[in-house]
C-alpha cells in the first residue's frame, strides 16, 4: 500500500498514573503499525509517573517525554498538537490501552475510505484486556451526516478525543481551551467534524477504557464539573448557527440532564451553594419549554422532566446516556 510509511503521532497526556502508564505504553510500542511517534507529557505528577516515562524513552527512540508544571489536560493536549510531526494523530489517555492491531486497523480504514477521522469503539474495563474484539463492519459518514449523528448513539461520532485517528490537517486551526478547564473534548469534537469531509466509525472494540477511580472523569464531585454547563451551551450555539434542528433539540435535552445531575451532586456535596442551586433551577425552567416543544418524547419522559421542575429532590438526576441506551429519544 503506497501510504504505508505515513507516520502516526500517538499523543498521551499523563498525570498521576504511575500504576497504569506502563500498560498504556506497552500497548503502544507493541502495535503492529510500525511508523509511530509517541509523545507523552507529564502534567506535573507528584508520584513516580515521570520516572516510568523516562525509562521507556531511554529504551525506545520513538518515545519522547517531557514534564510540565501542572496546568490541566486541555493545555497538555495543545502542547502535544504543537509537537506532533505525524501525518495522523491519535489521542490516548494514560490509564487506557489499545489492542495490538488498533492503529493498523484505523489507518487502513482511513486510507480505504479516504477519511480524515476514523473512530473505534471502546470497551469499559477494570482489567487489562478487551474481551470482545469482533469486527462488526463500519459506518461511513459525510460531514453533515456526522454532525447530525454526533453524540446520538454509542456507536456514532462521539465527543471524546481519545479513540480516534485524525488526519493532522483537522487540527490546523483547532485547539483546546487554553485555561485548563475540564470537559475540553466538548469544545473541540464538533469543530473537528465540521472540517471533516468523511468520518468512519469502526464497529470494533480496539480501545480499553479503564475504570481508574482517580481519573478526572471518575473522581469525587467538585464544582469544576460546572464546566459542562458552558461546554453544552457552546455546543448548543454551534448547532443553532449551523441550522441543524435535530441536534439542537438533542443537545438541549442533554443540557437539561446535566443541570439535573449538577443539582443533585451540588445538593449532596455543597448544600451551602444556594446561589448555584437557584441558578440551576432557573436555567432548567428557561430551557424546559423549548425542549418539550422541539422533541416528541414518550409521555412518561415528558412527565419526568416536568416533574423535576416541580420537585427536583424527588426526581434526582439521570445521565443523558441512560436515555440514549434505552432508545427513548427521537
């Protein structure tokens, strides 16, 4: 195949992952695709993460590591993008891992379909292996099809940066927020789709998404999670400007689930934050009529969302993907 020698830059932000980084790097250096550049930034870890990284870099000249003062994953992702020299880019979180053929499969798919982004499926795991590696084909999306399918199912285009092979040109004019905020993926994913003429979803689990209790996504609730509010507002504005009403309605539904979850978690962990709790209810009240008008929901779900406005402590908060998995959304 004529493009066989194209380089893939594997970009790994790392922070406090000493128990997991060896598994991550072992899974990369054992890839069947040979032409790799492996860039790892340690974001100011206080454990032994950087020592492990130095050992690997000393034994494999494809690996380059460096250390920074802790500033957050969004800034680290931007540093990795600036340093990458590959024709393709692949983000990998430092507590996760790949099957040995992951990058080869993604690359071959990108070449076959002339796709700028190729996404694999992930397997949630608390172990070291992916149990289901079966090949269930691919789905090919045009730019507009990908935007319309964004975050609507677990198999289609999703917001996570990890688990996708990108043509480097996708990030020519895209960067993550520079203030170190969390939820950074939400600011970038739809921008990448907007400049992607062809997106392919590979229906095969090639990425092990490890349940690390200390990761940003799984640690105890903090008020930093309010970054999700601005991220979803940003997404809503984007799809309103692109005039994609089916996504506007879905993102508004997701936004309301975020408000509900934040209310429950704030009430449990920071009950003194009465101003935040009042704002969440006011914001919910503002968006609920629009969502109910836009989406034809089952009556049971409609009543649940109306009921939350009347008694938020009774109804609690349910994650958006709960509804997606049960296929109750149009």
